[in-house]
């Protein structure tokens, strides 16, 4: 391991100072760009997460409205059936009562 370190140190010292400076700057710029790229990816993920949450809420609201609509139609159907049944019975009762005489057959008028 020491020989590798020595060879690396010898190689770095053989490079001109101007070139070493350029290499360091290039590595620093690449590092900063990687940090920037990671921040952009995190920001994009947060934006997509927020959009997904909004889409989820909209779909949930649409589903609830559809479900309420179906239940409302079922309740309205049951209510209409009850009203129709009550109306038919009432009409039959009123019709039966209207056919009956108002007085008993043997009763006399109050004159």
C-alpha cells in the first residue's frame, strides 16, 4: 500500500502546478454540479409528490360524489315507491268512501 501511495505522490508531483489547479477546479465544479443535480432531483420529487397528492384528492372527491349520487338515487327510488304505494292506498280508500252513502239507509233527515 505504501508503494501505491508513493507512486501516486510521485505522479502528482510530476504534474505541472497549473494543470493541478485545473484538475482541482474541475473536480470541485463536478462536485458542486452533483450537489445541484441532487437538489434538483429532490425538488422534482417533491413537486411530483404534491401533484400526485392533488390528483389523489381530486379522484377521491369524484369517487365520493359518484357514490353519493348512486346512494341518493337508491334512496329516491325507495322514497318514490313508498309515496306511490301510499298514494294508491289513499286513492282506493277515498274512492271506496265516496261510493258509500253518507247516511244509513234507515235514518231520517233532521228536518
